[in-house]
């Protein structure tokens, strides 16, 4: 099982320190991974040769969101409502499941301060590489932490809002998953500890905990205080009852 790194069409020798974690991931998981250096950052090759590699275009995504929200109200965004964006209020959100930063960049573009956490070494590598290749001013409000949600929360003070979007077995999803999700599922499998993490998060002093679920899935654990239901996604919101 091997790690391959390509630059300008040729395989290159890799610095064992820089790629230590990825080499270990390949041998531990029994997978072959190919990364390619394109326009200032690393991209992960798809398992299907005709597909473009996956990575994160941080600056371009933030600019696209900025343009979109010049014309569209934030209040139309279920995620904005779920985390409590209202009037001038912009909560600090700790995104415990960063993935390819889709939601984190959306939260940043709402004007929230975002602390994103990711535990998988392949995804972490893509995030770090993309961040080093980004200069958007909104990133001043962004922090990335490598590690598992619970270990990070043990050492960092809790923020106003915790956001949790684990990988799930979607029994209702008849459609083929999009490329990123298919590769995620191959690489990461399911986040089988999601219920356990959720139970621990519930006992931490966040003002609100927001859990992203497929629209028709059962909630993690218990019935939420509020649900925001979209076409395919649902945000389950739990308020802190610690001072009730
Ligand atoms: C469904 S994806 C998140 C997608 C992300 N919200 C986005 O918009 O791109 C789940 C990600 O969370 C990570 N993850 C799951 N459980 C975690 C945990 N307990 N701590 C840290 N990362 C976790 C997985 O490795 C995976 O990259």
C-alpha cells in the first residue's frame, strides 16, 4: 500500500517527515493514495481516473459566498439560523467535523468566527495545504485545530456554538453520493462514535449544539429543541439547559 506524490506530471520523492502521517495512514488502512501538487497546493486523486482530484479552493469559495450574500439574505440560510445568526449577532462556532471545510467556509462568510477541528490525517493534509495557499481576509477569523473533537474540547475553552456533522450511514439515500462523499466513505468509513461524541457534547457548556443530519434520519440521541429542515438536510439544534 503506497503513497504517491506527483508534481508537474512526474512522481516525486517525498520528505519522510512531512509525509509520515500519510504513509502511516496508507499502510495502516491498506489504501493507495495519490496527491498532486497543482497551483500551489495538494489535491487528492479520485479512485476514478476521469474525475478531477479533490481539494479545497478556500479563496475562491469565500469570494463566491461573498458575491452570493450581496444579493441573498442570510436569514434564508438554514445553517445561519441554526447557529443563531440574527441581526448583527455573529456567534463563534466550533466546527468539530471540518471535512473539506464546506460548512466552515459558509459560516465564515456569514461573519462568524470559526474554529474548525479535523481528526483524519488525509483530510487534515488537504486542509493545511489549502490554507497555506489562501489569503482571504476572512481567514483572520478562522482557526484550524488538528485532533479529535473531544480531545480538543478537553484542552480548549468551549465556544458559543458547537457544530457537529459526522459521516453517517444514510439508508434513505437512493441517489449515488457525490464524488467527495464517495471518496470520504471509502477513506473514512462511518463515524461510528458519533452517538458517543454527541452524548459528551451535550454535557459541555455550549449555548447551542447544532447537529447536521440527512433530512429523514433519526436524531442522534434525543429529540432536538428546534429543527431546521431543508430539501435533503436537517439541522437539529439543542440549547443549553444547564442554567434552567
Ligand atoms: C461529513 S464530514 C464533514 C463535512 C463538512 N461539514 C463539510 O461541510 O465539508 C465529517 C468529517 O468530520 C470528521 N470527524 C468525524 N468525527 C470527528 C471527531 N469526533 N473529531 C474530529 N473530526 C471528526 C471526519 O474525519 C470527516 O472529515
